[in-house]
């Protein structure tokens, strides 16, 4: 059995996945950049976008874990040369997750104001948050549908079509953002923050439509749910449950970070919004190699090709470190111009520049953590991922955050705590992987 995984193989999956992956944070960054430069209440609008984006990211990451579960199962069956046995699963999974998304709309829409008060939003920021959310939430089912289809393509070792879909959606969002937020003289009135929300929903609808087209035209996977359920549906649900708990823990981190920054004042939450969205962008750039790890590890695990699996992990560690350092260097070179893209408010920029260096410094640690997240998802080891996230959130992040906040470190407290949180996520995964597979690799 071949034990060679080349850089060309990794990049063939990683680069398209990287391009499609950055579409998600670019949607939020575009909203932030456009809204942060409107003529009326720009700082309050930017703060509202940050709060709502945090909440929507929580929902998307909790339910969007279908992508990892579908990808893991499909890639393992592909590696075992038994794809026919899993073909009915994607449609069933998509049906379940989109049904849940509609239920979430029904249960959160009437209580939007109460939800964002939990994030310490008040007055104009609260009003804008509610306005923005009550539009953007209708794109939620389209987003989850697209994510699940992307998971199917990844399981089939294909990241090209998700890349095309993501590019079209991102371009559509940027164009619509400019047109709807600022308006067109004599044709379209300026909608300000509501325009950004409408732009996102339309872009998400376009991506979902393209997902249907490419899946039906380019694969043998059906989107029509059939019964009885596939035999792997129990495994799928267990994976989703473990990822659900894990993602809840992840979003405890994001909730406390957002709530603390909001409590410091509107300039702080605006600065936090810029910094955390740039952090997300770095995460999704690395996600290209994380996705390659997810896709290839699942297939190699299905083949029981442990030697190639260890080789893959070694190369991903190397590429992850290079990518993390490169992101930090590029961010350092563009340190001041980046801030001016999002706002001209001098107080917001001051707070942003104070802590952006921490975001850049943590990038190599983030890269390793995200890549091994992907590898463990490909292996289907969601329980261990869950336990690591619980540990890093409740034993590492929260105590450090509360301690540094008590010392009045403000945004420093948040981003220092996030740095240690990422280290605590990555190191145990690397240790666990090498303990389990190094000995197995010597037998294959």
C-alpha cells in the first residue's frame, strides 16, 4: 500500500478549500467594512454587526458540524471502496439540519432583543442588532444547506465545486453590500445596516442554489431523503452530538469575549469586532489545510493506511507553521492600513491597534490547532475533540479571562485568554494523534 502523500495532493484539496473557506469570514468582514464607513452612526452599526455575527456564528458552528460528520463518513467509505453503502446519508442529514434551522428561526426571531441584551447591547446598538438579525436570520437555512453539501463534496475528495460556489457568493455579497448599504442615486435608497443584512441573505440563497446544481449534475448523490434511515445515521447523530457539545463550549468563549468587550464601551466592541473578524479570516485561511487533513485522513483511515496518515500529519504540521507565520508577517506589514479599512473613528482604531499584535502572534498556534481539528474530524474522533474543547474553555480560557479582566486589562484580557485557549486546544490533539498512530504506522 502506498505510503506517500505529496504536497501536490494536499494543495489540490487545500487551496480550493482555502478559497471557499475564507468566503464565510469575508461575508462578515465585508459587512463590517461597509457598515463601519456609513455616514450615520457608523460605530454603533459596526458594534451591532459584531454582536449579531458572534451569535450567528454560534448557531452556524453548532449546526454546521454536519459538514465534518458527513465528510468523515463519506471519505471513510470511499477509502474502503464502499461508497454505495453511504449514498443515502447526505440527503437525510441535510433534511434533518435544515428542519432544525427553521425551528431556530421560529424560536429566536420573536426574542431577538432579549438575546442581544445578554450580550450587553443597549440603546441604539441594541436597536441596530435587532434590525440586522431579523433580516440575516432568514439566510440561516441556506447557509446550513450549503455547508452540508460542501461536506458531501469534501467526503468525495472534491473541493473544487465548493470553491466555485463560494467565489460567486462572496462576489455577490460584496456587490450587493455596496449597492444596498450606500444606495444608488435615483434608483435604490441607502439602507445602511439593513442593506448589509439583505445582501448577506441574497448571497446565501445564491450559494444554496448553486450547491443544488453542482451536487445533482456532478455527483451521483441524491438530495431526495429516503427511508428507512441509512445504517450510519446513528453514528452521524452521535458525531453531531459530540460536535454540538464541543461547539457550545467554543461559543461560550465567543460569548464571554463579546459580552466583556461590549461592557467596556462602544469603541471597545467596535475594535473587538474588527479584530475577531480578522481572527476568523486567519482561521478560515488555515481551514484549507485543515480541510485537506479532514478529507485525506478520513480516506487513509478507511484504507487503514496508517503510515501515510502519519506522513500526512507531519507535513500538515510543517505547512501549518509556515502558513501561520506568513499570516502574522503579512498582518504586521499591513498593521495600520488594515484598521483604516474598517473605520475612521480614532478611538476605535486606538483600541484595535493596541491588541491586533496579539491576534497576529497567536496565528502559528491557531494553525496547528485548526489543522488537527480537521484531522480528528476526518478520523471521526469527535468525542476527544469535545473533551479537549471543554478543557480549554472552562479550565483555561474562562479563568484567565476573569483574572485579567479583574486587573482591568480589557481587550488585552480577551485576546491573551484566546491565545492560551488555542494552545490548550492544539497541543493535546498532536500528542494524542502521535501516541495512537506512530506505533500503528510501523506495522503497515
